[in-house]
């Protein structure tokens, strides 16, 4: 089937379905982006707290997240300096029960640092091939974490969607968009 320019141009009317989809995606992006900013702030605060606690207690074992945040070289230097200080003072070893409680405290702070990541839209509504669900098949197309990516997708959707809506009509375009998103 060949498409003529008169079919594409057609009568000038507003692409209603395409406009509604673009508005819905914009609202979704604003909501997910603001939630992402809040989650990142909560994570940074918890990592900062864990970092400060660990620096006070260098005998504890840092999690990989904390090592990455603080920096492995800085951790090694700090631990060696603290051990030398303890040895010079002749301080007794730290009791194992106290070390265990302090490690549990540090692990609890790190759990609080990981929790906001689980609420990010990409993790909640993104397509998970290992765990497919009906919800994520349709919702993953609306998840955009980077503003430029979102704007390019929105511009392409509006340009192509308006043309296809005039050519196919709203119902067929809606079915096509749902299928393409899945």
C-alpha cells in the first residue's frame, strides 16, 4: 500500500490521541523525576551518615556500596592510621560483642541507603525480563530517567504520532502504540 502526500496531509485537525499520550507521558516524567531526586537525596544522606559512622569505627567491615562511596584507597589509609594509633596507645582489643553491635548499626544505616533505590520508577515499573508481569509490559514505555532522552522521545512521538493519527485514525494508532510499547 502506497501512501500519498494527500493522505498524510489530509484535513488539518488536532492529533487528539497523540496530544493526550504526550501529556500523560509528560506528567509521568515529572512525577518519576521528582521522586528520583528525592530518593537520591535520601540515599546521599544515609551514605554520608554511614561514612561518618564508619570513619569513627574503622574496625568494621564496609559494604561494597560504602567502599565505593568513601573510596577504597581512603579506607585503607584511614584503617592503617587508626591501627597505628591504637597500637601506640596500647589500647586493648575491642570486644567481639561490641564490634558485632556496631557492625549491625552500620549495616542498618546501609540498608536505609539502599531502600530509596528500590522505589525508583525504573525498578518498579521498568521491564524485567526475569520477572515479566502484565503491568511492566505496558508501564516500562513511560519510564524515562534522563530529561534529554524523554524530550527526544516526546518530540518523535508527537511528530510521528500526529502523522499516523491522521493516516490511520485514533483507534488503530492507539493499538499500534500499545503493541509497540510492549
